């Protein structure tokens, strides 16, 4: 099975330290097929090991690894499930988060929510509530420069973005999901996860090409600075 490789070609804004994508070249097989024995071993390992972990993060990029059988195993075995099901240029309309029926917490962006509930696309709060009910968990809707919403037991919080300076937004949503999900798994309410996730997103939006990880110490420093403003 070949490794999926995605190349982005960027240009820098002359006036601001910001980059934008000119075009992308993605090396993704049209028909993804895994060897039956390899896939069976993967599924069996999940079945035997998932319950050992306090929290399971699922980042489903829609490239064929996570099929219905794997989803079933994850949903049955994970003690605490944090879910992100991504829409990208190679799977748009095909990798919808509602193919899952259980998540303790979830995170998605506006396009992904619209694809999940197109009939309610005019009212994102209605769609977010429907998704929370469908998955049986709390979650977050990332909204770019407008920050993020968090939902917990029908209550929705609105949290602004925490940076005016952006270099590269690719990966910012993933950073949000990782930080917010960790706080949720530790027992923090969705409101706290929304704030901390936005901190992760702000840091991630200033790392070009995901060449560095969002570090714990930087998240805590950012949060401390916000609390002292």
C-alpha cells in the first residue's frame, strides 16, 4: 500500500507574514485496497487493545482505513471516544461524520457540519444540536476567524478566536481538536474545552506546514496570559 503524500505550494503575503496556497498535488490511490491479512490483524489488534486506553482519538481522513467494521470496533471498545471526521478535497461529500453513531466528544468545521445536515445549513446551532443528539456526546464547531462554538447538554457557548495574526491555517482545526479533546477526556466541561481548543487553534495557525507540534507549555502560557489580561 503506497503512502499518501500531499504537497502544497504556498506564496507569502508581501505585507503580512501570512501564506496562502497556490495549488496542491496529492498522491492518493483512486482505489484504496489493503491486504486482507494486514487488515484483519489491524482489526484484531484494535479489538484487543482499545479498552486498555483512557481515551481514544479518531482522526478519520476518509482514505479507506476506517471502514464500517473498524467503526463498529472503535465505538464498542473505546472507553472515551474523541471524534474528528474530516472533509477534504479528495473525499468531499463522501466522508460524513454521521456515519458514526457514538462519540463522547467531537469536533468539526462549518463545511463538515453543512454536509452532515444540508437541510439545516442556514442555522448552524440547529445542526450542531442534531449532531450532538446523533452521537450522544458534547462537541465543538470551529468557525475560523470567528472562533468556535461548544455544545454541552443543549447549551451552546460562543468563544472568539484568540489571534489576529495567522501564517498558515492548515492544521489549526486539528490542533483545536487535540487540545479540546484532552481537556474533555480529563473531565473538563465543554466550555473549558472550547477556550483551550481555541488556544490550540491560535498556536497551530501560526505554524507553517505543521512542521512543529503545538506544545503543552505554549498552550498553558497562552492560557495564563489570557487570564491575566
